[in-house]
C-alpha cells in the first residue's frame, strides 16, 4: 500500500494509517510558512525569519525550497523541479518524486506547463508567465554574510540601507581581476531598497528576475529565511558606473540544438581535452530540437 | 577662520558610566573646540577608554549629555539622534582610530578597498574615482601607491596604523577619536606617526580626542589635556601648563615618573 492511497486532497489526513498530511507538512506549519511568504511578498527582498522544519533530506539539498513548495502546492498544481537547469539530475528527480508521493500532484518537465517550478541554480530559458511561481532553494540568504559575520550587524545594515560594504566586495574583485569576477549569486537591489542574494544562479539569469511576470519565492531551510520578488518588481544588479554589470557571453551555440544567447554548460567528453557546450536548460534544448 | 569657530564642536556635560557598582567614569564635563586636540591621560583602569567609547557613541553613558555641532551648525545630543543619523555621522563626520589596527581595518580586503569603503558607504559608485582617492590618501600617509592592492595583513604594524588613519580621514571628518594610536609601535615608528598626525591635524583643521597613557605623545600632539584617575577628571588644562606645572598630587607623580634618558 502506498502512502498516497491514504491521502485526501483537502489537506486533512485520513484516519486510517495516514502517516503524514497532504504535501508532507502539517497544516499549522504550512500556515506559519504562508504567513512568512505573505510578509516576504509585501516587503520585496526582505528576509523573513521562519521556523524551518526538519525535512526528510539533508540541509543543502533544498529543504528551504521544499518547505516553500509544500506550503503553496495544491492538488491541481503542476510541478517542475530543476537542478542546474536539468530535470533529470538526482536532486530534481527525488524532489519531484517526493511531491508525487506526498501530494499526488501532476509533474512535468515542460516549463510552460508548470504552475510551480522549484529550482536550484537556474531560471528557465523559456520566459515565465503570469500565474507561475518560481521557488528557489537558497543556501545562504544573506548577501553581506562573508563581509560581515555578525547577524545583528547585517540586520542593522539592511534596516538602515547601509550597503557600501557590498560595493567593497565588487571593488575588491575589480582590483584583483580587472573586472567584476563574481559569476553567480550576484547581488541585486530589489525595488530600490533591499540588497538581495538571488541564490547561486549564474549572473546570466539576473536580468530575468527584473519585472518578471511570475512570482519568485526564495527558501533557505538551514538559515531559516524566506524572501520574495513579487511579479513586476524592479531588480537591478549592483555595479560601478565605470564597470557596468554584464552577463556571460558564449561564442558558440549549443552543440545539440544549436541555440544561441542562452546559458551553456561545458561537458567534458574524454581525457584528451575534448569538450562541448550544451544548453543547461534541458527542457529548452529538447523543445528546440523538436521544433527543427 | 570662520564664524563657526566661536562655538564648541562638542559639549560634554556630566557624563558618567557605571559597571554595576564600579565606576567606569563619572561626572566628566568639557568643551572641545574646532581644530583642537585634546589628550586624555591617566593610568590603566582610570576610565580613559570608557570615556572615549561614551563620547564616540560606542557605549551609552548612564548620565550626562554629549552634544555635537553638525555641519549645519545645529547642536545635537548624539544619543537623541536616530540610529541611522548616528551611524551616518560615525562614518562621515567622525573617525575612530583603534589601538589595534586589526579592529579598525578589514584585514581581508585590499588597502584601496579599506580606504574606499567610506566613500562607497556615502554613495560613490565610480571605481576609477574611488581608487584615485584611495591612492591619493595612501600617499598622504606615506604608503607607496603600488601597495594599493595589498591586504593589510601584508603590512607592518606602523603601516597598518597609517592605513587606518587614511581610511578614517578620506571623508574629511571634523572629529577623530583615537585610542592609544601609537600603542604597540616602536619609538622611531611612533615618532614618524606622531609627526604625520600632527601635520594632518594642522592641515585639515581636525579636532581630535586622543586617549593615551604616554605623556610624551600627549605633549607632542595635544593642545589641552585631561588627567583621569579612578574614573574622574582630576586635572584639566593646557598641555604645557599641566605637564610643566602640575597641580594635583597624582599628576605631579605621573609627570615625575617619566623616565629621562
């Protein structure tokens, strides 16, 4: 007997033999997380503390994202999970299987079919639509963390909008490398107020956050923080006047589907230096191949 | 000389801080005038650092008031300001030079970024300009411009202290607090640092409050001095007067205990 046989979609556990609630978390926990999400949406970019729960997976595997997804998912939702842009990597497969089992929801690998997309490291290449929710798994929510170790101090800095330190980091990059060498988790300013860590997505994806039609939710399980970017919100990557923000550029197209202007992964083919560049977004790659 | 010089920059009235039953400092009152350097001397445990921390808003006093005249000419009680204003003051109009440079510097970022931090904190967003100003200030504290990308960890104690001074002065503060700025440096480096401090203070018209246990340092850089013992100010006057003609018995003891080489 599988667990899903005993689950109802109304969110209440059945009496006989149910070991957990719809979507794993109990209703009180979901309410608590939803309150945090609502507050996060009301204050774009602000990190809302929440009472993160133990999940049946280790910290660092997306416990924050899973809790956010579990709190917002309903029986009619269609879930897509990506890890490094791919639908078929271990983490993506197991989180998808987890929600199939505990919520009995439909899953997909198609970006445009999904209503909730849980992601680690990427924003899909296919532009997101209104009504979709992108849930990020965040390892370290505090953009100032490696510059200022004290949580009390970083909270004060956010409260008083003291973000000079963030530019010290960028200055240091230019002084050392001649350009801003930060390629992922590139800090952004949300709606001219909070500086936010967009989680370790490549800076290539930063412009997609700006004025996105989809709701973007960020969950950090170990650090117990939730933050959000509501649809149509201004998101600006930090830079200097004489060293403006730039995204990565790739000289060759995807070796499989031939697309350009998208984010590519380097794949090592042998031990003699052979390599190729392919789409990091596997669903996008497949779609391109089907079209041609 | 402008008209503002007729009014004190900092007015301290009856400031006291207790640690439980013990007195940190008690009933300290004085005025500090623009361009003036005040030395606070006394033995270890006499309350010098407690007083300095109270004055620089790093430690809230239990009694008394500290008023600062802002650039707008307004006298403001520093503990009545909003935290945002106070922190803004701390990183623009004020400076704080720690005894141990590691406390006042970011040891893991380059010298240029250390000097540039305050500029970026007040909104400068042009890398070339920030770097140019950093190099200029390194030159003024006698650090070669080719060290701009080195981390303070690679600097000697004297260089670190000079870097800390540059980092504080880059926003042209009007008031600088210094806690034993020459402590832990050998005498020849001390002498050069004092020379540098003296010329910077004169050149920029800075006011400074310097805590030191070294009477020679006080003699060299300060106009006025306060002698503290057991948390109280026991003597207060022009530096030369206090050192040449000490009135209080403790000050006489202090002055006579200087080793003559």
